[in-house]
C-alpha cells in the first residue's frame, strides 16, 4: 500500500468517525468534532486497518491529518 492508499484509508476513517467530509489539511483546530474520545477512536481504527502501532508519545502529537498520514505511511512501509 503506497502513501496515497494510506491517505485514502485515513481520510475514510476520519469521515466515518466524525460523520463529515474531511481534508488532508484539517486538524483538531479546524474540526470541532475531533475531541479526545474521537481521537482515540480514530487512532485505534487506523492502527487496526493498517495493522500498525503508534507509540504512546506519538498519539498525543497526532493533531492534524497530514501528520497522521505521514507517520502512518512510514510505519506501514516498515
């Protein structure tokens, strides 16, 4: 799965969980629905779908979609 596929998976997960269209440029600041509970739900869904694991320290810093896609792509490629 290349980074475009990872991007598609991540955007789909965000759209499904937040029940709205999202863009790669969105962040926790631009998406009011992205609260702490939704954050954990999103992270777990991404981990499950891509079969990857984010580190605890990373989870707190994953505050925009583009950053999540970049880190997920690297982990998925490993």
